[in-house]
C-alpha cells in the first residue's frame, strides 16, 4: 500500500506526485517508541566530562587539624575531608560514557514512527530537489518565508547540495541533513519535515 503525496519545488509550484510506502510513512504513532529513541540519542550526546575531586586530589595540608583527644570535639584527620569547606566530594560524578545500547529494530521503528507522525500531522512535504544556483542566504530565506517554513528540517539524498548547505547554515531554526543523518530527535524538534524525492527513495530503501 502507498500514500499519494504532492511534490513541490522551491518556488512553491506543483512538480508532480510521489508514492510513499505505508510501511515507512503510514505506521501508527507510538509515543513510547519515540520517547525511548530520543532518550537514547540524548544520552549518547552527553559529553560525560563532569568530574569532582576526591580527597586525594584536593589541594591542602596533610596536617591533623587538632589533637585527637581532650578538645571535646569529634576527632578529625584532615582539613581536606568532605565535612570541611573546600574539602573533597564523596560519591560525586566522574568522567563516564552515558550512552547505552538500544536494539537496532527499536531504532528503525523509531525513525519510521517519526516519519509517520509528521505524515499524519500533515507536516511532511516532498520537495523535488534542494539545489541552488548560488549560496545566498538572503534569497533562500525569502523562499522559505514564502513557503511558510519557520521551523524546518530538510533531508536530502546521500549528498546535500553545497550551495544549499552554505546558504542555510546561518538560518535560525533551519536544519539540513543528508538522508543517512536522518534521526528521530531532529525530526521531532522541527515543526515541518521536508524530504527531497531522492531522500524519500533512500529512506524507503533503508527502512523497508
């Protein structure tokens, strides 16, 4: 089964039709799958460079603060201990990888679900191609404004047109990716999803 979708060009003119495979663009929206994949993506992006100092790494004297007995106070062995201001941190975070494994079939289902969600909302647009004669940000901004794309992710085929990539680089809320970079988080964070015809073919071949 296929879903009929209209194709337009950057001038907002009709450029034919395309058939979208229901196995990729017509699945029911499962928020639980989307949630799992987004959390997995964000966990992988974390730098994990946070670090706290244990008593071995805190600078300071090794002298005993005061004598062991006769002061009426609790015994202390070091001013670098965690109970003193400027002392060590106990059980604090240390550098580590926050990423974890997620089954490949769940990741594939998440991407198909994200594409299907945009299609169901009517926010999936098929573009004939994303190519520009010159890399002018101003002219591209006017074209996108005319199309009404305020927050948009544009996914092209295996390679993004160099002029289009350069022209869109400084546009706020506009992301451009090759089809192999398509991911759930970036699809969901933008209001409109735009796929070129070559991106549709590549994604269907990849996800079927």
